[in-house]
């Protein structure tokens, strides 16, 4: 086919958001609350600190990386989500990404037909639940020079491979929370022409919820959700098009 320039604006970081709160969850795990939902990722203005290994190498749920641990690689994990579990304060990963079972659809050709049906389609590190996760790794092949590893982690700024739907993010495992952390909100770089304001804070809040949801799903084309499918869905597009034209 013939390559032609895209006629729509590019997807870009359109807003930088500072965390409202940072909570110590223990075992070197830190919870950042950015106060509103968005599509994007964390940005580390000052890089990442050196990772630590929790006692007995027992990582908090969802933050383990068995392959890296087995060969001695150093790593830091980040889990994203848009809600918290009320009983533990952890990110509610089930609501974000689901349980992730093979449903008899496309399969890996190395497995016989039916062998993957209704079995987990994710690594065992994820504890039976799919996660929105970034992993920053420094391989053991770098050597045992701790200062060199520290310098490499300090150069990390952000993921360049995907966006996530989130309000909360857990960073694990470090002695102190990474400094100068912000969230970058990504969306198609269209101009926002409409606005709304009233004397009622509840109505204003509802408007902001709709605006955030629309922006979070506007990554090139309108999508179904910013964390699971990330695909266009005609029903959403038809229902939301009048809203998009106003905003």
C-alpha cells in the first residue's frame, strides 16, 4: 500500500499532573494518588532510585519478576490502576484488567488445540490477575558495580512502549519514594473548544468526569477503554460524538 501522512493530530503528552498524595505501603512499595483518572504513564524527572529486595525476596503481589530474580537482574516495577481495594488499600487490579483466561480463541502454535482453554494467559508473577505494569530492568551482566547500576536507574524517565488507564500507581521496591514524580496525560492533540461551569460543584464534577473519560479514550481514534481493549467500539463512538463536538 501507499504510505500517506496522518490527517489527525498526533498523540502527545497534553498535561503534567503532580500527585496529591504519596503513601508508604510497606516492603518498599509506594502508592501515588494523582487525584483523577487519565491515560498515560509516570514520568521520573530525577530518575529512579536503586531497587531493594524485600525480606526473603517476597515481593508484594503483582510486583514479582521470577525470570529476573532467578538470574540476578535488578528491577523496579510500577503497577497502574484507577481504583483501590477497600480492605487493603492496594490497587484493584481485577477491575482494571480482569482475570485474563484463554477463551478458546487465538492460541500459541506451540500448544495443542484445547490445551490453553480457560487457563491463565499471563506470567505467574501476576498472581492470577492481569496487571497494567511497567518494569525497569538493569541486567546482571552489567556487573556488581552498585554505583554503575545506581547511575543507570537514575537515567530512567518514563516508559515509551504503552499508555495505561490510571489514577493510582504503585512503585516497588525502593527505600524511599522516587522524587519528582509526575503523571503525563496522553491524548490526541486536538484543541478543546467548549467549556462549562456552574454554581453547583456536583454538576461541575460530573462535567469533569465526562471530560476526563473522553480525553482518556482519545488516543488517535476513540477507544472503548484506555487499559484493556484499547480498541474502537462503535457504540461508544456514536453515543459520545455529540459530547466530543461540544468539548
